[in-house]
């Protein structure tokens, strides 16, 4: 008897949704991939390795990201910098950097562990592959170029949205003390070149605070 009751409750939900759709209240789903939902600023998507505005790589090969990863999907091997032509400002740089996207759980603990803000996460989530090798993202795929662009693993993919690769500062912004008046307009992170040049925190007017509160309540 209990199973029948639950079945009837399920039909009630399905029928109510169907009637709302017929009444013109709109579809219950979006037409993906034609339409994409607006992702929150701190969305955990594909990783990117950042550069400083002068083109130097931020990764110093410390392997803290690999140590913090609960899924053990990051492999880093550092190498000493060439004194005459250094790759990063530190003594070492990330000579080998690989992320196994099949094991990654997108927790962003690697971003939190990084002392130089070398690794951040973009809004790109379309990373389907047909073989294991393509799911292993290497340094060449993850590292932005000197102008701030990030290579897409599959540039010929119709779903590849390059704009989503330029959004890589969500975690940094979300953890900055933006709600403290003393930090208004202050850049609380290291900049990057090109389209990923992260602007300072905006001024926090009373209207902005109220608007954000209303959005959170909604």
C-alpha cells in the first residue's frame, strides 16, 4: 500500500509539471547546448596554470597542490630554473604538470594549497573524451600563454567556449575580504596578463550589499 501511495505522489508531481508547461509557464529544462545556465563566480571547472603580467610562470614546482589533492590526480615534477633565463621567479618551476580529469573531483583544494596562485579553476566543464589519454591534461594544455590565453584541449569541439577559459579568478575573488570596507578597491591577488587580468575588488556600496543579500535569499 505504501508503494502505491508513493507512486501516486510521483504522478502528481509529474502531472503538475506537465500542466504548467502546457499552460505556457515555460519549459522545465534549458535547451543545452544552445542555452547554458549562468554559472556562479566560484564555479569549479577546468584548471588553468597562470602567469604573472610579465609572462613569468607562477608555478614554482612545490608540489603542494599534488599533496593536498584527495583524489591523487595531480602529478608535478619540479626543475631548477636556469639562472640566465628563469621560467618562474622562484628557484624551481613546474617542469611536469599533469591532471587526470577522470579522477579529479573538482574540490579546488589544489587552488587553496597553492602559495603563488599558480593554479585556479575556470568555468569550462565540457571535457568529454573518448579515450583515457585525452583526459590527462598536461602542462602544455593547462598553461596560459604570455598574452593570457588558455589553450583548449579540443579546439575543434563545437561546445568549446573559449570565454569560459578566461574566467579563472572565481576562487580568489570568493576568498578575498571583499566585505571589509578597508579593502574596497584593493587588489588582493597577483595579476595575470591578457584577458585574465583580474581587476581589484569593486567598491562595496550599501546598495551592492543589499543586492547581494537579496540574491542570496532568492
